[in-house]
C-alpha cells in the first residue's frame, strides 16, 4: 500500500481538485449577487462529487451530485424567487468575524499536525471497515459494502434519518401554509398574529 | 528536515487543511453576512467540509471503491461513506427548513437582511 508522497498521482490529483474547491469557496463568500452564489454553490457540489469519486466514495458522490447540486439548487432558487436576488451591503465591520474565523482555523491547523497522514492504512479509523468488507458477501449477498452496511448493519441510522426528513417536511409544509393563509384572509377572519 | 520530507508532510495534511479552510469560510459567512440566504449557504459550506473530513481518512492509496469484486484486494473504508450518506440527506432537510423560515420572515418583515430586521424591531 502506497504512502502519501509527492510522487503519488492519486494524492496529487486529489490536491488539485481540493484547491479548486477552496477557490470556489472564496468566490461564494465574496459574491453579492445571490443568483451567482447559488450557481457557484452548484458548481462547488459537482466538484465535491468529483473529489469524492477520487476518494473512492462513489455512493456519496452520487448523492452529493443529485442532492447537493440538484435539490439544494432548486430549493435555493425557489427561495430567491420568493424573496430577492441582491444582498445588501453590510452595516457592521467584518473584522471581528474574520479574526474569529482566522483564530479558529489556526488552532485547528495546529491540531492537524498530530493527525495521521492522508492514505495511511494504520490509522484507527480503519478498525471497523475490514470487518464490514469481509462479512458483506457471506452474510447479506450484497457486493457493495456501503449498501449492506447502510441497510443491514446500521439500519437504525437510516430510520433516524427518515424521521428527520419527515419532521423537516412537515415543518416546511406548516410554515409555508401559514404564509398563504396570512396573505389572503377570508372575510371576518384576520391573519394570524405573529 | 529535507525538502522531500517537508513536501510529503504537506501532501499528508493537505486534505485536512482544505477541510479547515472550507469550515472557517462557512463559519465566516454565517457570522459576517446579514443576508439569511447567504447565511444558509455558509452553513452548507460548513456541512460539506465535514463530509470531506470524514471521507478523506477512509481513503487507502491504491485502493478502490468498497464494492467486492474479483481482481481487487484493497478497498477503502465503507463506514465513513455510510455515515456521510445520512449526513447529506439530513443537511438538505435542514436547508429546506431554513429556507422555509426565510420565506416566512420575508413575508412578515419584507426583508431578509438581519440588520434591517433588527432596526425594525428596535423601532417597535
């Protein structure tokens, strides 16, 4: 198994894509036109999906491309349609947030110096993975270890996820329905108090 | 340390540093920007940085996607992929709920800028 070195093509390709992500992030933070920001965020999600393919997470890449670049963009554009496209100039100084973000980043970078290198096969995160990989075909008959882990071994996670989506869906419906009733109050029935 | 050693150290930690950059950029957008849709996009940036934080240590160089097939012996770790699949879907649920709240705020106040909403509340 190869170590992460400057001569490893996989590591270098990964680094080039990640640099692209960082540049896009800079654009997203700077741009004031919200339509442009949504388009950049969509490109960001596709680039993130490409990075995930390079990192062997094909299932996650597929989800990120459809949900991150597709569904999120549709939701954001719908919200822009209902509100407005331009962001106002900030009234407060951005120095304090910059300082907080900078200090947080510096502390985190200091923390990474003790972390294992990229692609290191001996790091503790690999303690459980080989077990799932060995058991997937004999126990479930599914070749894709991600599918078998998601649906069989960690099915309760997926149940919890479904509950979250259900709750969020109901909350969105309730919020938006209240809005339409407020706009067109029936005779003799005022809008709801805020 | 010689030059190649320093560069190898750089390659070994580059993923983590990009994750940190995306994370603090998301944090900055959430704190500094007054527009609520921009804030939610900053929150999404923060979330995607966490996807990368989980997925990149699971990668084995020279490995392949964790789909068992003949001719391959080295697979990347499937467990972080499973966790992040859940996180992505929960992330879009959060975004949808946040956007619904923004639409409601816009109906009630006629603006989605934090500063304008605060000044209006102060007048009342």
